[in-house]
């Protein structure tokens, strides 16, 4: 090849190299970053939560067949930086007590493959359909997980109609907006000991969630916690909550995470024991856990009492993030608010409201009382995965309290990881505390 022609080819090649080098790198496609999970489920609707890695359009494909052959496509929602690229997609007009499988579309591109995640709609209000649900609560801070447990695997094998995720899903006490968001991102990522939780629980069951102090923001936090607005913002960004009004006709803005829902012949009242709590001042009758801001008719305490009074359900469950039994956790549980606690008990008795059961957590030990000490039958769910190294009890004095049926866990160092199971029928409610292997440690039947 003549020298001049060779130089021309070299020059052309260099020019093409420079041209290609100057071209912008193709943008990475939008895709799912965390999720999906399903919450705020009713007998005819559900809400799917998703987080993307960048601004994108999100839709849900869903069907009653596992292969999504007869799928329906949901409304379109968009994500952006203002909500940390999270969104909640509503799915209406579903059939009661039906299992649905679903996929996530990001900018029209399917994100998941078979086997697809699933959820189950609830039984219609008033029906006597028997059902079972599981309670998981009080998780170990993810960065401190050093031992694996079978809690989540065994809980999934119970095949519950839904799963209640209690408070303190992480104990890191996040302060800033970014720290609060990162806490949820970590919880929703299948790594660092949370693989079974994400893959078996979050992706396959209808979920209910509420906060307690360590995920609200600070140990023993109350209404004066300075960053509670950010806590509520992030909770609403990262989890589909039920409305706060029993009747659905209340127009107030959400100021806490108390919620209500129904399944068949059971009504559930999820309490917020932090955002409206007065600081604990011993011997002060005005202390309130539920209405420290004196909201009155618009507050949580009146909401609870009115909800109980007007409930037509056979069974009424009060879900309390903290212990109702006053014989333990006396500085942080209901024992620190004896006047308001007694007001609730007196109202229930005076109004002849029957079949009220307390479901609680925060003790890191499992326990059951028949009402002798708690005033009402109470089931305490144990810690899911934090019950190692003498961490089976969070009461600093070591006082386990008095429990007529018994307690699973103490300060001896014996592991006490596990979960709670509640079986509801027309005739009775069976309360169970199970260890991480799925074995029954405590059991009591409310008739």
C-alpha cells in the first residue's frame, strides 16, 4: 500500500475513534431497585409498593394464574427523586380471598420472572371464614446480624392470610431523612441476613406495618421527637398504610400511623404509641400515650374507643407496639400510663364490648396472659432474630412481668427468636408463640 494511502487510512481510523469516544454513554435502563411488596389489602383491593433506580413509569401486571396468562395491567404511576423514587400502585376490583400473582413493569419492561410474587385478598367483612395470621417484630439492626435464624422460613410455612410486621424492624435510631430512607432500603434488600425475609415474606404475603421507637427514631421516643415529620414522610413513602379513619369519611391529614382494617369477622385497630405520647411523668393522671396533643374527637384515643364501640365484628384486636400488661416495661409500656390504660379497660367493660384481644411486642420475649394481669387477653410476639446473647428481654431491670400462661425468653442467654401465630374461627381464637424452628412454646385459646 502506498505510504500516502496508508496515512489516509490511519487518519480515518483515528477520526472514527475520536468520534466514538465523544459519543455519550447510553443511559442505563430504569429498573426495580427494591420491592415489590403489598400492603393496605382489603377484600377487593391491594396496593403494591415499588422503588426504582431512577425516574420511571411503573405498572403492575396481575392475574389469578401463576403464569400470568390472563393478566390485567394496572394504572400507571411515576417515580421521581422527591419521594426517593418510590411509588404505590393501587389495584382495585379484586375478588375476595383470592391469590393473585403479579409482575412489575418499569417503562413497559417486565422486571421479574416466574415464580412470580403473590398476595391474597381478605375475606369480606362479617364473614365467618377461619383464617391464620403471623406476627413478626423487633428485628436486630441489620449491620449487627451475625447469626442466621429460620424464623422467616418457618413463618412463611404457616401460609398465613397476612403478616403483621411490628415495630422496631430495625434498631438503628435513624435521625436524618436519608438515614430513615436507607433503613428501609436495607430492610428491603435480600442481603446481610435478610434474604428469607425479603424473598419469602415481603414478596409473598399481604402485609401490615407500624412503627415503634427505634424505627420511629429514638429509644423510648415520644411526641416531642424533633424529626417525627420526616419519620412519617418516609413511612408513607416506603409502605402502603391503611387509612386512619374507620368509616373512611374523615378528611384530616395523617399525623401518625394508627390504622384500621377488617378480615372477615375480625376488626383490627393498629395503635401509634409514639407520635402522640406524652413524656413519661410518674403519677400524673393527665399522661396520655394516644392523645398527648389533645386532639379530642379527632385524636387516636377517641378513634379507638369509637371504633371498638361501633364494631360489628365478633373479634376485636388491639395491636399495640408496646406491652399492655403493666407488670413489665413500666417506664415505656402501658404501665407508665395507668390512668389512660384503665380508662380504656373501663370503657370496654362499661360498653359491654366482648372478645377484645391485645397483640403486642417490644419485650423481645414471647408471652401470653389470659387477662389476669393484662386486663384483657394479651399475646406478645417474640423478637424475630435478635434473641441472642442475653438479648431476650428489653426490660432493663430484668423484670419479665407476670404472665398467667407463661413467657418465652429471659436474661439467661438462651436464644428466644421466633414469631407469633393467631388462628381465628367463629368459635375461638388460638394464640401461639413459636420459636425460630416453628415449635410451639406457649399457647392459649380465647373462647
